[in-house]
C-alpha cells in the first residue's frame, strides 16, 4: 500500500463476520451490521507530547482489534474499503 497514516492514526481493514448464527440461521446481507472488528493494515509514528517526545503506538500492523461502531473515516484505497481512525478509537486488541 502506498498510504502512510500520520501521527496517531491507524488504517484498518474490517474483518467480515459469520453469515450464520450459532443456531444455524443464515443472516441476510440487509440484516448484517458492519463488523466492529478489523485488522491493522498500517500505523503512524505516534502522537507527540508538548515537549516533542514521541508517544509510541500500542498497536502494530497485523493486530486484530475491536473498535467503536461509529469510529473512523471510511475510504477506498486501491479498490479496497478501509477505515482511518485515531488510536484512541480502538477499544482493544483481540488476543
């Protein structure tokens, strides 16, 4: 990818959810919610303190994360739908 996020921003690719419930019911596309889980594609350098000191990022490329339902800005890069969000919009890393 030829896109590098700045500061404490993260580029995320949504992970598609299952098409069936645990009970075996098939969920149609119209009833599915956009998943709030994704994979980190790229990260910025990190934020800076007032003193200029760099605050390192807590996530790295390849991490699987959870984020808020309305987090990020949707963009299309090279035909792929991605989200750009601040690191603070990330709720946690899925282990």
